[in-house]
C-alpha cells in the first residue's frame, strides 16, 4: 500500500510571518502528504509541524529542501521505508 514512508519534522519560528510560506510549500506537495500535525509552542510564536509522507527519497528530500529554503525554517526527514 505505502511504498515510501518518511516522517518530516519542521520547526517554524515566527509563525505569523513564516507560516504562509510554509503552507505554500505544503500545498504544492500535498499529494505526497498522508498526515500533518501542528503544535504551537507555549508562547504561540513558534510552531512544530510533523508530516508523514508517501514519497520516494528524492521527493522527500525535495520537500525538505523547499521548506529549508525559507529563512529561519528548519526541516529534516527520516525515511522509514
């Protein structure tokens, strides 16, 4: 069923400012996203997003690269299969 599963963690500082840019990237790659969970930190200025992807390694790396290209945003992936 799922051939290529990866987990992606994203740290988003200044959510109000950078959130829309992160959302643009996620929308562009929406066909590869199986699930998304987002949590604000205590002061709600920063956020953490966790994605589960069904994407080959090359696609997962492209998504992480697109997210990491946003200044201040940190993204990393862990391939599971």
